[in-house]
């Protein structure tokens, strides 16, 4: 039966059920199993900690089909063979790399003991961005196994950002129409945010995509997926979103998650230092810096919150959205200052005007 993306009852994913139906395929009938994560969304997933014979494993229900899973398996194996620390998919009794039960797919990997990357630890940040360069360097020529899906990103950033820019303009029209508390906060912070969005759209339109280097990309390279083990070695986990893509997409995603935090608050020196560390192993050209600038410039949270609010204004919790937009604009000034300084840094580095 082909895999179908559908939701399953919690009972189908109970520890007792999986102990009887999935773990026997790994000869672990007597293992101790504990659910540690469950997301009951359209991409339903579940994660379990399994203990057996003094060893610890991670059992995971994936939310995609066999072809995508084969791509993920291929990516992990490729990286492992190129000396990147990744938890490999363990074989079943039948020598397979996954278990299919009740039209659901499960994988088992070693449990990686350690601590997640701390964004408040500068050594963790620099080691993580350096390791990302290693991953990109070794996977430019990545080829998945036969039967895999052909996972590729390569989104047209300019088209996406222009669309989002237009949505911000539309939200401003709606804000003038509704004139409620949320709309007041939105309009009070509109000028700085629309300037950030305009710069983002303009710079992205100038990128020559032929100059953007490609490789296998993780696409969720954030602190929870970067583990430092007891010997301070880095492990990369959770390749559910991996694709062939522009390397700068991975870099930009990592930096945005790092910089938007309260403790980091768009620190320009942290960003520049991280990029210098990456470039020690993998230099970046002007178009790649344009991509990073455009990606980081767009006011992502301001856009997303306002879009969701006006799309659901008749039924949403207005008080909750008011709290969200108020918190989102707290760092707008820091964001704008960062983008101005980062733009100047790029112009000085490449002796050009953006």
C-alpha cells in the first residue's frame, strides 16, 4: 500500500502499541520506550526514547513517504561517509532501514547524548557555522540512492520577498480600515518595517542565481539540531527538511534564528564573525552576500503575524495577537540598525553599492 500523508489516532502511537508492532523488527521486544515528543499537526510526528541492553536509541515516526525517506537516508549516509557526525538509520532484522506499520513509517537511530548548541556560547556558535561549511563542502556532488525523491529547494527568493512585501502593503490598508488596537501597533511600526522589506525585495532582485553555490542543505540548522557530545564533538540531527539547495539558504536560516533572540538582539559583530569563520573553509561571493542581506532584512515576524491576523480577524484571539505584534516590534530598531551596518560591511568588503 503506498504511503499517504494522514493523521493517526494517539492510540496507534502509544508506547505499548509500538512495543508490540515496531520494536520487534529491531529485536527489541523487551525494550523500555517513552514518548518524548508528539506533534498532532498536518505533519504529524512522534519521537520516542528507547532503552535496550544498556543502550539508548531514538525511534521516530516520520511525516513523509518512502521516496522522501530514501532521500533523507541517502543524505545521512553520504555525510557519515564524509566524516560528518550524524546518527545513522539502524537496520531492521530484515535489513531494511525503516518499519512500516499501519501505513506509518518509523526509523531508529542511536540516541546522541550531549547538550544542544547554546546561542549564548560564542564558541558553540562559531563551531556550528564552521561545521556547516564542512557539510556544504563535502556534499556539493551529493547523489541520492535509486528510488529517492528528487528533493530540491532553489526557491526564487526575489519572487517570494516581493510577494511578502505586497502583503505588508495590503495589511497596511486593512489596518487603516479596522483601526483596532492591533492595527494601531502595526501602523505605528510600519515605516521602519516596510523600509526593511523594500530593501530586502530590491537587493534580492539584483542576485544572479548562477553565482549561488549549491550543496546538500539541512534547512533546519538551528540549535536544537546541533548537539555537542561529552567529547565536545558536534553532531547534526533531524534531517527531515534536507534538500539540495543554495548553501546561503542554510547560512541565512541559521543566522536569523540566532540574531532575532533577545540576548543576541541583531548583534552585527556576532554575524560578521560567524561569516568569517564560515569563509575560512568556504568563501562567499557578492551575490551570496546579497542573498544573506535580503533574507535577514525582511521583517519576517512582523509580516507573518499581521498576515495571520487579518486573514483570521473575525475569529482570532485579538488579545493574543496584540501581545505577539507588540513583542515582535520591540527589536525593530535593533534590526534596522543591524541591516544598515551589515549593508555597509558588504559594500566595503566588495567595493560596491547595494
